[in-house]
């Protein structure tokens, strides 16, 4: 298979900044894998968001995000919503409603846990209600909108949020190895015989 890492962006821990960047990234969806190669067509586009979970000693594959912003402290811009809906565009966007990734996290988790090294990985259903959850919900929402708008020949869009532990729990070298292995298994999961693009989006 063919794959390409298209972007690696570091976001500030700031909800409005993240929302603006996500909107720009999703709006500029490039269907072609390369403007210089018309024969290469991307079949799958994977957005991987990465944030640190300071209380964890495992890699958490987040399976869902909640339509709720409840910041225990202000983000870097001073924004601090409390128990508010992230989106309220229609009846389905009520506070606390859930958007889920379409990736098979059970299969992904098993493959990572039995990959010789046996990474400490688990599936999580609670990304918190701070900027990580805000980001994941907005990205899933934008992706759902794109699926309804783009053509049949456009790439399939997938979104995943990964919470990583602090480096005092798992050394940076092991985390790097995990991320490299995760990317490989994600590609195999969604595109066993085709091509894919990867966007990794993490936080300062």
C-alpha cells in the first residue's frame, strides 16, 4: 500500500484557535494525493489528534467525543465555558450528545497489544470535557459534514483522538515507537490494499 504523512500541526491549548485551524484543514480537503501525479488518488484520509493525559500511564484510544464543554480552568486564550454545548445547530446537537469514530478500535487495540512489545493501550470512552474533547467533537462533526458533501470518488475520512501519557510514565523513545506502530496499524486497518493520507494534530 501507499501512504503519506501530509501534515503535522501543533495546536495551542485553545478551543477557538483549534476550531479555526480544524475548519481550515477540513475545508481544504485535497482529494488528490499529489497535484503532480494525477494517477495517485487518496482512498482514505486519517486525522489523528494527540493530547497528553497527565493522570494516565497508558495510551488511550478515544472512541467518542461529547457535545459538552466544561473547562475546569481557562484555556490559553482565557476561554472557560462551563457545561455548555459545543454545537447547537439542530435538535440532534443537544448538550451531551455523542459522536463516535468509525475506526475499529477493538481490532486496533488488539493488534497494538500483541505486537511483540505489547504496548500499554486501552480504549477509552471519556476524553474529558476540556480542549481535547472539544477538538475531537469538532473534528468528528466537520468530517461528518464532509462525508455528506463530497463525491463518491472522494476519500473516506476517519478521525481518531489519542491520549498519550506523560513522558515520566512512558519514556519518549517508547512513545515514539508506539506512534510509529500506531500509524502502520491504522493504515492496515483502513486501507489494506490502497493509499492513504495521515494528518497528525497535537497540542503545545
